[in-house]
C-alpha cells in the first residue's frame, strides 16, 4: 500500500478538520463517514414540512369560512333593509271580496319596519343589532356569531334602503 508523506494511507484524507475514510473500492459506491450521525434528518424535515402544510391549510380554511359568512351576512343585511323599507310604504288598497266569497288569506295588520327587519334577520340566522327607520329610509345592523374551531368571531354589518 502506498503511503503519503505524513505516513497515512492514500485512501484516507483530512477535510475541514474531520477525518474521512473511503470504505468501498467502487467509485460509484462511495461512503464517506464523518463524525456526525445524520440518520433521521429526512424524517424531521418531512415532519416539519407536513406541519407547515397542515397549518397553511387550516389558515386557508378558516379564512374561507369567515369570508363566505361575511358575504352571506352582507346579503342578509341588504335583504333585511329592503324588506324593512318596503314596510315604510302604506299597504296597497285591494278590492273587497264579494260577500259570497271568503278571502283565502286573512288580512294582517301591517308590521313596523323594525319588526319586519327582525323577522327577516331571523330567517337568515342573523341577529338584528340596530334598526333606525326614518320616513324615507331604514338603516339596519346585523351580527352573526360564527362557531369555528379555535375561534368564535362575531361579524357585523349595516345596510340602508328606501322604499321601492
């Protein structure tokens, strides 16, 4: 076996203070051994990547749920304001049914705009937080409590409408 000037075998080298040794004879099957054990590092990197991916998916899911609920609450507020504004107008006069015919729908008393707004908000599973009718328009405020994992945000919105 040929030795170098410092009396080490040719297949042994020093690289950056670590002693490395070539254990195989085939050039394609080199196995360099250092003083560090890297066994399991790929598992830790994979685990970290999986946790990061799950966290990103959870955040995207929460954002999507809150955004969808916000759009639905805005639509419910608009419909509530329009229904309440419709209550501002006087009910149309209808022809009286003849004595021989009974009305199919009994006459109802007209609702106030805020009563109508509360009824419509309840149909949309929202809570009416404010109702301010004026002779020309109605402003309503709605809120919605979301029951999401890890958080329970309350969404609020307002809408204003006049009679049609």
